[in-house]
């Protein structure tokens, strides 16, 4: 049974990361207005959020710059235009995807950038490159975390091998990532124990990034809190790819740290998030995402189902179960 103090007490080591622009950007091609981005930054400042993830540092030779908003690429110049010198307690983060980022060229020294944290995202078969990215970012002066994606489809032995390799790297944080929204709280608890063995062995922190395919993103996140996970991802109105993420308003309402204040989050949602939905941007729990979560599948088929404005859920289920 969990220690009540881990759920009810003040945990100074907890860090809340706002991933609205990065994960949320996946549903609108990162086309956020300048006023949206700046007011989100201010809302995070006022609410006590610890890190704000602005988006990806994607390779402009691989992706068409005109096809996406600026948070797909997160140029340092763009970030400076929003945060200036960022003389605040809110730290700035970006994500670097293995295979989709020219990191040695596009990630400058920390002294030349407003970014504090590089979040490396990798699949298990890409771990050697992920380690090189981690070492590169640390040598340039950044904090670094690593998200191992799609762990719900991985063998435990492979996860252990990856964590052992990453543990020997200079990474600061291991992330438990429920990419397909298929894990249940009991499974998160076991993952936290597994990751925790290597975190303790190598002196690393643990984080969680949850998806809401089965309405469990918040439940899985607070389960992880009770299991000693300190770095917690969330997004305003749960905005994110497919079914979305753990909702910031739920998470800040739950945490007992007096530094966090949910009221600015509610103000921002009222002014901006509801308008985005009214303008036709679609995300959040729906039957098609439930189905891919139940089947432990990537949500790409459900995303296409949504784009096609389909509502033949039973037929969709037959289609995707045939892929098993």
C-alpha cells in the first residue's frame, strides 16, 4: 500500500511540465497565435508551473516550414520573441525527436539559447542515437530528460536494457510514457517500480507522460505521484494528440504544493481553449481512441477516423481488430 504522505503531503521535488504547445500542436499543426502563446506563458507563470514545453526542434530540411506553425521548430529567435531573457522561475523546454532533429547543428550552446531543458524522445531501437543526443545536449549545458515511447508494446527485458544504457548516460530524468493510452494504474505502478530501480541505481529522476484514450491519463499520473514519480506532464484542457493528455486543471487541483494555483489555468481555458474547440480543432476522448487504447495500438487509425468525420464505430472496431 502506498504511503499516504506521497499523495497528501507537500513534495518539493515535484515538477509540473506544461506540454500544451508541443503535444497540443500535433492536432492543429502548431498553428497557435502569438497572443495565445504569450498568454499561455503568462498563465504558466501565474499558476506556478515549473517548465513550459514550447514544441519541437524539428529539422527544417525534413519538414516544410510553411506547413506548420513556429512551435514545430522552436527557433531560439522565436522563443526569445515570446519570453525575452525569461528572468523568471518558469523554465523553457523543447522536444528533440530522434531521427527528426538535426541536433548537433540546430541546438546551440545553452548560453546562446533561452531553453533550459531538452526532452529527447526515442523508441527502444533508437537508444544509441538518443544517448548521443543526451550527451550532446549535456555538453552544451542543458538539463536533459528522455521519453522512451511505446513501452506498452515492449518486452520488459528490452526496457531494462534501455534503462541501464540510459542510466549510464548524463540524462537527468527517465520518463514513463503511455504513448497509446493503453496502460492501467496497476501497470503504471509496476512501471514506476521498474524504472525506479534504475533511477535509484544511477541517481536519476522519474517522470510520466500519459494519454487519455481510456480516461486514465489523470488517474495514471496521480498513481505515479503515489509511486514516487516527480516530473509530471499535463496540458491545458488535456489538449494533445488524439485522446489528449492529463489535464493541467485536474493536476494542479490535486497537488498539495502551495506554489501551484489552478485559477490562472481556469482563466486561460475560459478565454482561449474553449475558443480553439469552437474554431474546429478536435482532440479528446472518443470511442475511436478508446478502441486503439484497448487494443494497445498507435492511434493513427483513430486520428484518420476523426479527420474523415466518421461515426461508424462498430465498423471501425472490426477494421482495427483485423490488424491484430
